[in-house]
């Protein structure tokens, strides 16, 4: 369920947070998503853009965007919508618009990779 944008200024993601985020997502994908052969994270300002590559895919595809909220354990969640070719703010299964990187990845990757 899409939610409206929350306009609060966010700090740029520190390098050590990006490194930790990338390690966590790669470990999570390796452990829980056998249909995903690689995950890539790039940073721009307060956002981390997550892409994943399926076993049969020639290149990675967008999965979600995470907005830095000041820590490594809680990120605002937006999934990539193919119909609009854009990111949509949304909520996780627990009803919250933010969660751990792993929760955010799981919510967005399920349509791409199916059952984990």
C-alpha cells in the first residue's frame, strides 16, 4: 500500500553505514534467497538503491530504495514499481513505513524471486 511522502531532511549516508548495509544485505540474500545470485547497493545522498540479479537474469534490476534515518537498523522503505518505473513509498508487512534492511528487501524482492 503506497504512502505519501514524508518530507524531512535526511543526512547523507556515512561510508561506514553503507559498508555495513551492503554486507548485511549480501549475507541476507545469500542465506535466504537462492533465486538471487547477487545484490548491489549504491548510495546517493540519504538514499541507498538496492538492485538484485536473478539466476537467469543478464543484469541486476531495481528492487527498492532505502532512506537513511540516522542508524543502521531502521530505514524508510520504497519499492520499485515497474508500471511507473519509479519508487513508491510503502509499508512493510508489519504496517510500518520503515524497517530493517532485510525486512525491506524481503518485502520488495518477493514478487521478483518468489518464496524464500
